[in-house]
C-alpha cells in the first residue's frame, strides 16, 4: 500500500457510517482503545487491523492512504444550523462533505471546466454593505435579461461553480458552499427541499461565493438579501407587487413566474416598499390561516432545476474514457454502492472537455 495511513480518513469513514468508536470496535473486532489511537495518529494499523476495519466500514483499504486534508463544515452551516442539528448528524454531514470533495477532486483530474461566464468577487464592505447592488452587478456581468432568471443552476454552472444535489433528508440544512484553493466553488443543495427553496438556497450560496471571503455574523442576512435581489430585482418585480392591492391570489399567480415561494415574494414586496407594514402583516395572517406558512399549495410546485456538470464528468469517465463502474469506484477509492448513493445518473453539459 503506497503512501502513509491517513488517520483523519478513518474518522471520516466511521462518521460517514454514523458509528461511534465503540460501534466500529464491535463490528471490526478491534479494541476501542486501538481505534482511538489509530484516529489520533498514535499508532499505525497492522495488516490484520486494516483489513478488519476496512471490511467493517465498507471502504477499500486504499481509501485510508490518500493524502488529502480533511476539512470542516463552512461557517455558514455552523451559524445557521448547529443549534438545531445534533452532533452525530453534524459529524455525518462533515464526513459526506469530505468524501464528496475527494471524489470531485479525483474526477476533475480527467476533465477541465471551461467557464463561459465570469464569477465576480465583490467584497460586500466595499459596496457599503449593500448586497442588492452586488446582485445587480452580477446580473449585469452575466448579461442576464431583466425579469425572472430561468434555470439558475445553469447560470451558476456556466460561471464555473459545481452544483451538487445531496440527500440531507435527516438534516435541517438547505445548502452550503465549499471554496478550496485548488478546486472550483462547490455548492451543495438539499434535494429534499421544494424547488423554490432550492433556487433561493442556490442564490444564497452564490451570494457567499461572490461577497464573503471572511465569515461574519452578518453574512447570512447579507446572503439572503443578495438572493432576493438576484431572483427578484426591485425595478423588475415592483410593478407586479404594487399599483393595485396585493392579495394571496396574486402571490400564488406570481410564484410559478418568478420561481420563488409566495413567502419570498411577500418579504420582497415589503422590503422594496411595494406594500406597507400593515398590508404585510395582514397578508402574513392570511398565509398563516391558510396553512401556507407551513406548506404552500402543491399545485403551484414546479420541477427542480438539475445540475449537469458533475453528472457530465461522470458520464465522460463511463463513456468517453471507457471506465466501467468498478473502474471508476477504484479510481475514486470507493465502492460501487457508495458511488451509486452519492452520484446521480449523468445528464448533459457543454462545459467540459477531456484532458489528454
């Protein structure tokens, strides 16, 4: 086995399975004391211990000899979610994040992203703390037409980001972004959320990519303001929210057009001064009485926007480069089962070429 044993990846593999050290000890027949020492780098594994731990966890042995550094969750996740998500769930999320990053980094070795659009980096403090202005600059930089943005995922991918749909069914996490120096920005979204919420979460995460180099206590509110302005520019949406009395029926009619929730439209109407505080409060009371604050009418739902870049990279390996699924699993130091769990059936994209 080439390379050195990476004790951090043993912890990541264990947490990915949702196990404690004692559970891994029970399943692998390796003492908990030795597992603790292995994870802390105090001892290295013997051949028997490595085989037992690898078999119990369902990770190939070469997984533990990768020299990648393990990363923690972005600060945005911790600001929003740590109070409402248990520690074991946080650990499992962190483990999945690291495994996905390992896979994406290996996959990018054979494919080159060719962004069609620039990705602005605009410090929010240099723009007077005004995310609305920055959102407008992003739309202008991309030459986005006025009105609703159709297929936000495609715009973000064209700007060089990788968007990944994940199964966060057990977690109260809408999405998060990872920015590492040797990789494009990776935005992970909870596929279990409604399509309108996925779009707002994606716009929110894009706000972090564009505006935030250093975390701050204000970053979540700033990203929300950016998302609202990107998806619903004031000058474009104001005529639809003002001029005549705003009603629940009008909000329902605007939802499939702007592809944002009725709640987001109502917040935007108040923010841009299209309605008064009294009107806003009245409409919120109506939303509550109809149950729309918990769940908006299902007949207004629309299909979620699907990422294409990562599925295309996988398709490139399986078709253009001639990998079998087992070959790809070996290249990613993974298993076929984990590969199917983590990665969707490939789609199509125009933004990649094979690196010879």
